[in-house]
C-alpha cells in the first residue's frame, strides 16, 4: 500500500465503500459520515457501528485522501474540514479515515 498513489487509494476506498453500502441494501451513500480518527476512536466506532469502511493512508496524506474521497462522491467538505491543520496538536494523532452510517448500530 505504500507504493500506491493517494489517488488510487481514494479510488479503491470509494469502490469498497460503494460495495459495502450495496451489500447492506443501500443504493446510495446517503446518511454515511466520514471522520478522521485515532486508533482508539476507530476501534470504538467499529464496535458501535456496522458496517464501517476504514483506510490508513500515510499520515501526511490523510486529509488529502478525505478531500479526494468526498470529491469523488460529490460531497462538500464541512467547515471543520476546511480549517484542518495537519500540524495542529488536535490533529496530530489522527491516523484513519473511517466511513459509517450512524443509523446502523451493532
């Protein structure tokens, strides 16, 4: 996965996400949320929601991947995402991009 470009990783992620939604009877990704999370938050979300789709790109490419995924799905970035700063203390520990549907609890 290290040698893959961020563009191909985002394309693969969107493909997996659409397949996952389809497997669970959803024609669209309506209602799905995308978050950048830490390892601990990812584990908690996977326990609370099913299904989830996560990716672990290189840390410096994490936000770029989120932007590409949302662009491919024609979703706007939130105001929080527009102010994302990779070097801020608040965002330094983020390591995963995770998608989940909050209506689908375990």
